[in-house]
């Protein structure tokens, strides 16, 4: 098949929708066995494209990509929320070529400027042979000027590391939309780099899972509701998203919450006034009392959190991460694409926006800090807690009903570990099937179990970043 334009490609892509994988394999006379990328292979074959590692776009005018998405739990208003299941891997990075290129004429842009992306739903409860493509879109970077500028800066950040002989220090948290993800059979997949004798991990350019989630929600599902802190591409030209964030917040350092309320004309007495002020400092005109739902942050997997420090320079609150499903966690492997916690922390940066209560009663904005958890901490302290949690769920969580009506468990607690711990993530505790619980893969080991409690369900849990770890990260802002 020959395609003269991207419109020809898209029209062909539309015809693949809603056909089960097994039907497509039969129609295309394919033989697939044990191939985890079967949907990608089927999508390429649909266009008459054979697998290869060519440096040019698959069809001359368009690069073909297939990627999974998943349904999340329903929101409070009853609507189903959708999320990308994983990052979208683009092309392998050749460190020697990268240092010689400029972005507009780079191999990356030549290959990925126009993508035909096919989304299929990841359904763990049905055979893969029944999976089908549900949505197809053409994504053109240059048609989204703000995205384009941020992606360009990300590419230049990655290039700068290689030019400085630091390719071995690349990680996905360094950038915002476009990342340099590891790509190889294992951690021993290494490559030479031009300005250092140190071997570096083989990496590929990829769009973060958070960026793919926003593409899915904004351009496919069509439920875009987030506000953006960047109003036009001129706001971001010549700077990174990180620099823009600091630029927006820095003029307000040292001002009290009362001064900030006067400055922004805020008269309400919101419980989460720090969040309201953070949004206004970032340039958002709304009066929402949470710091979530910012377009660029969700695309870049920047997790904002206002931190309140007391006069003794202590913060009380730990920070919750997304809740996990017990039955899914026990089937995951640390460090690969299946592991939700690893992927979330590996891609994400935390934006800590810090306020401090002073001895005179004033609450002062002390500044902000973007923080990415290091690979060393991720693969040591955090991995140990994750493995411990996985093993306890697999073996049967130990639960103990106490006289005061609470239930204790044997997960790692706040005072047992320096970085993360496990605790409930639900509106109320539940040990029966409900919206506040999920099913255990192995029956719980109970002590003093009430007769109306189940062996098979437990209150929703999540990993939490310890308040002491956060305090150590932000201490230079409050010393």
C-alpha cells in the first residue's frame, strides 16, 4: 500500500476500529505467538508495513504507534475517567548523532513530527485476542505550539546531558513531556557516549504516560476541563517549564498569606487558602481550593503539593500517592513497565510550595522546589517497601481487630521507614466489598475478626511519602 498524505493514512486507520485482534490476525494472515506487542504489530501490518528499525517514519509521511489505555474508577459525578497505561516509546537515542543535531532538523523530529496513534483498551479480564482498537488520532507536534515549545526544551535538556558527557545521569524526571526512557532487555543494555568513557544505559525518546493521558482525555475522549498556566507559546519560548514555574512564584517569596490575599483580592476564608494562593501565584484566575487540575502539570507528571511548616520548622503531613489494587500489585515486577509505583515515581516531579508559620503568627510563603526522587532511593528504600508490601499481600495480610473498633495491619508504617510507608486511602475503613475496599488475592490472616467482616476485602491502601523525607527536601527553603 502507498499513502500520499497523512489524511490517507488516517482514513485507513479508521477502518481498523472495533475489530477484535483475532479477526485482524486472520484477515492479515499473520502469525503471532507470545508477542507482548501484538497490537502494535497488527496496527503496522494493517498498513502493509513490516517490522523494521528504519530511521524514517513508517509510511514516509506518518509514524505509526499503538498504545494501551485503561479505565479508572468513576469520578464523584459518575463519569468514567480514562488514563494511558504507559509511556509511548518513540525512537532509540543515538548519542553520537544527537550531539550534532538541532531540534527542528533532528532525527527525532523527522521521525515523530506526525504520529498516527491508535488507542486500544487494556482489559486484564478478557483474552488479548478479543482486544480491539477503540480510537485513532493524528498528532502533529507543530499544530500544538505550547506542547511543541516544551517538547523542544525537553529534547535540548537531554542533548545537553549528552554533550556534557553525562548520558549515564539521564532520567525521566529531568524533563516534562518528552523523556529519555531506558530501552533494552535489562540494565546491562549499555551504549558508548561521545564525550565520556562511561557507558550509559540505552535510552529512547518517549512521551510520558502523563502526557499520553492528557492527549487521550483532551483530543479523544473530549473532556478537557483543566486550566493552563501557559496562555500562548510566547510565554514559554526560550525557557523550560521548570523555569517558568519558578519565574511565576519567585516574586511572592517572603509575603504573608494576608498580603497575598490582599494582592489577589481574595476575601473568602477557604480552608485550603494555601492552595488557592498557589494557583493565583501561578497565574490562574479561578478560586479553586485545590492545586490539582493544571494542564501542563498533568502532562508533565508534575505533582503539586502545598507544604505547611510550623514555627518549629516541622511539617505534620505525609503525602499520599495513588491507591493501588492488591490483585494488580502482586502481579507486577519492580522496575519494568508493569509496575505502577516505579513508573509513577520514575516519571514524576513533585512541586513543593512551602508556607511557614512564624512565631509572630504570620504565615509566610517561603518559596517552591521541584524535586525528582533519585534512582538510588527509588531502587533501594522505596523498592524494599514495595517488595515487602507485595509479599505480605501474597502471603495474606495480617489484620487485627482492636477493642476500640479499629483494625491494624502488618504493612510498613510511618515510623518504620525513612521515605515511604503504607496506610489507608479511603473515605472510611471497610472490610467488606465496597467502594472503600478492594479484593485481596490471598485471604487475610485475622485476629479477633468480627463476624460481618470478610477475609477477602480490605480498606483501599496507598503508598505515602513520609513527612520527614519531604522536610529534608525543603529544609533549605526554611533554614
